[in-house]
C-alpha cells in the first residue's frame, strides 16, 4: 500500500530541529499528537488518485506546508461531494490548474497557493539562522539555560560554531548559578551573565538563566530558552493580495468558473484585518469638510482584489478561499470563503457546505453553514496541543 507515512517504530519524543522538514520530523516522532496527524493525512492520502500519489509524496518531503495545503483542499472539496481531477488539461494552454472539481453539471477550476510574508532573501536568512541555532543548541550548559539577546550575521558565510561553542562553554563553566540568579533579581539580564562572542562571520550576545536544581544536568533539555525579540513592520495584506493576483493572471481564458485558494501562513499584523483589506480594499476613515456635518465614517480604498482604481477586476475569478490552516488546527482553522461580486463566471455558493461571504445590496453578508471540522468529520478536541 502506498502510504504518505509508512509504518515504522517511532521512539523520538523530543521537538523538531528548527531547520528540519516537517515531513521528516513527523516520520520519526513518537508523540501522540503527531501520530494523530499522521493517521489523518494517511486517510486523506488514500483518497488521492493513485497515479498522482508518488508526485505528491515527493512534494511533502521537499516542502511540507504547500503539499499539505494541496491535500487539504483536495479532501475539503471531496468531502463536499465533488469529483476531483488532478491537473486537468486545458485546450489552449500548456498550464494546468491544480484541480477540476465537478458536481452534477457544475465544473470549477481550483488553484491552491501559500501566501508568505517573507521574501526569498528573508527566508534564506531565516534558514541560515535556524541552521546556526540547531548547531548552537548542542552547547554543553548543564547548569544554565541560554537567552540569545542579539545575533548579527556579518557575512554571507554560514558561521562555524565549533570555536564559538568552545569559547562560550569555557565562560559558562566558570559561572555560578546562585550568584547570577541574585544579579538577575537585582538588575535583570544586564549583568555579569551577559557573554559575547565575535568573529568575521557572527556577533552574538547571550545571557545565562540558572536552571532549577532538578533541571541541572538533566538530559534532553535544549540549552536555548529564549530567542531575540523580532519586531515586524506592516501586515500581510500585500502578500495575500499578490498571491491572488498571481493566480488570477496565470490563465488567460478559462472556460469554466475559477476559485483561488490561499493559505495565509504569514505572522505579520492582524491577519483577519489584513485578509479583508486584501479582498475588499484597505479600510480608511473619511469625512466631510463641512464643519457642521463632518460625517465621519469608515470606507475602503479601491485597492482590493475584487475592485481597483479602474473598477471591478479579475472577473474571470468566481471566488476566493483564504485559510489559516496547519496540521494541528484543522477543525478550527479560520477561513474566509468569498464570492466575487463582479465575476463573469458567477456560481451559486450554496453548492458548497462551507460558510461564505457575499455582497447583497452593497453590504457584505455572511451565510453561516459549516466549518472545516464539520465537513471533514474532525472534532475540535482531536489533539491535545499541551502535550509535552
């Protein structure tokens, strides 16, 4: 049987490495929560077309999150009674949509894509940092946890950690937990526990956090307890809107309705606010210059996906589904299923079991139907996220 996760002995109960592919971690983890996710995905994988399974499994091994989202979308529409064709052929194009979903006389093309906040350069830097942390977490620090206060990559080379670790281990070995604990109580982390290291490739500042007597010399505890604070400026609406536009422009002449599915997995800003801005246009406050009647009210700019400065746009698209779904929040994942109010290929959204939004008499209204858990038959408490 061709399974997504094959049967094997799994005894590792620790967390994943920072740079570890999620698929690889799921393959080796013995945690109960991971076992539940594996079984769920294996069940979905059984329903996937046999001639497409090997390709999807390869994608899971290379980029777990995007492959997961594609399998999720497949199962979500299958559970709503749709027959699904993977990568259907188009008459006048070499490009292929992800899916063609069919029910009765209704046929719809569907595309699935992730929307990330980070550029490729930012993601590359994040991988370098995670690679460094995975290596740095091998430091021998039996009496202290480590707070990484600042880290600066000074070159394009990956820092070599052997000398760095040896230097800091010598400094840590000469530190006294009780003394540093008193200093932390008096002046916080700006005290003698602050240690620095610098070479041609990296500059790092750490502080020591004394472990409890029970935790000292205990195996399986990662040394790094705190990472540098990250401040983000701006939200996710740009990356979400750009993902819509890229998918909308992918096909010039589609003969059937078209739904774009975006998984917004970024971390910047208020995601609900950003998603609605991306779809409907940025929210803004307007008022009259009449001092006797300022008439202050909220309205939206003409910069949404459905409506731009030149009026209705991307009208070949029938609707969008924006999700924030991952392996652990499936039944309760937030989503926005929205009908394009100006689509040239309008479809009746009552053909779907999902709750959806549409415009009636210039007002956005929500039709409450079902959520992901109800459609996929997964209970809200299927996983205990507090599992240690």
